[in-house]
C-alpha cells in the first residue's frame, strides 16, 4: 500500500489551510487594534477561528480512516509515516501564516478603514455588491 494516498493529500492540504487561517486570524485582530476598531476585529477574529475549528473537526473522520485503512503488517510504521506528513503540513501552514501575516496587515487595515465610513450591516454589503455589479456593466 502506498504512503501517499489521495486521502492523505486531501487531509494535508486541509490541515495546511486550517493552520494558515488560524495564524492569519491573529493578523486580523492585530490590524483591527491598530485602526482602533477592536469590536470589529474581535468579531472577525472569532468568525475566522470558529471556521478553522469547524474545518478541523470535519477533517478528523478522514484522519481516523487512515488508521482503519492501514495494512495489516507493519501498520504502526505506515500510520506513523502518514501522520508525519500531516504534522509537516501543519508546520508548513503555520510558517506560511506567519510569513504572510506581515503582508496581510495593510490589506486588513484598509478594509477596516472602509467599514468606518460605511458600516458593515447587511444593507451596506448589499449596496456594495449592487454598486460593483452596476459599475461592471458600464
């Protein structure tokens, strides 16, 4: 049986994204604090963390299936190798999040500044979407 299966690659990519989102959530919170919009920052931070934790919970059955599908002989070494790939993927996701958070701070700060003038309610979001569609048609 092969070490790298489609399921393992799927799990590794999912774990990479989960850890990147976890780290970038802290950048969202920091950028909100820098523009003095702490309530919006905490709200967006909590949304991002909740989504990443939900995604982590959703991938756990797939990880359990790796153990169930391990070969009979030398199963421990096989599962150990697959879990090393998953742990490496989480490490790379964390490193990516750390490196990219410095570049994402100005992006998040500019979006917080736009919230200050227009607000963030459902009416504002629908107006933004309508304005983008309207200007795209011109």
